[in-house]
C-alpha cells in the first residue's frame, strides 16, 4: 500500500519512512527544548514505530512530525518542527492539516500533544487543555538522554 502524500506548489509532505532524512531530524531534535541531546538511535527507533510526516520544499527537507498511534483509538503527535529557513510559509499549518487528514488517524477517540509555545497553531485543529487533567499521570525521566 502506498504511503499517503500531499503536495502544494513546490512542497511535499510524505509519510514514507524511507524518505525521512534522519540526519536532519536528529540534528534538529537534539537541539530542541523537548529532547535536547537525544541519541540518534533513539530517534531512529522512534520514527520506525510511528507514522512519520516529512516535509520537503523543492526536494529539500524542511520539516517533520511523527504520530504515535494504535490507528484505532489513540494518537500522540510529537516532534513537530519546521526548519528555521522555511518558517513563515505556513508549513506548520499545512503539516497539521496533513496529519489530521491521514486516513489511519480518522475516528480516534483521543489525540494528544504537548507544547511549550505553539498553542495557537494546535488550537486551530481542535487541541485544547486537558478536559480532566486530574485523571492524567506521567512518568517522566528528564535525565534519560544524559545517561546514554
């Protein structure tokens, strides 16, 4: 089965895992606030077990996101970014449009994400603060990448 793709002008979003530029994704993520210092092998494994969304402009990597999902009831959107040189083109909006349009992500009961600074973007796609935050718990090891 072919992997879903979307095109717009000179831009492409593809979910083909073979098209992921691991060097670009790892390079960005290792500098990000949410997973600074993440090992390359961890990034590779995370992509292998997710639906990857690679953004290309004129054939060059421009952004990325991945969705961790069971494809039936739940999804978590993570590692969303657009490289600095491609910002200002509304690629993050288009990327989120592609994510919510993906055929395997329809009819889910819950989709989550976490952000420090992009609440406005995600609100456009129906994301809001947790309905019942008192029900949610987390186990967070903030030093895990420092130990690898």
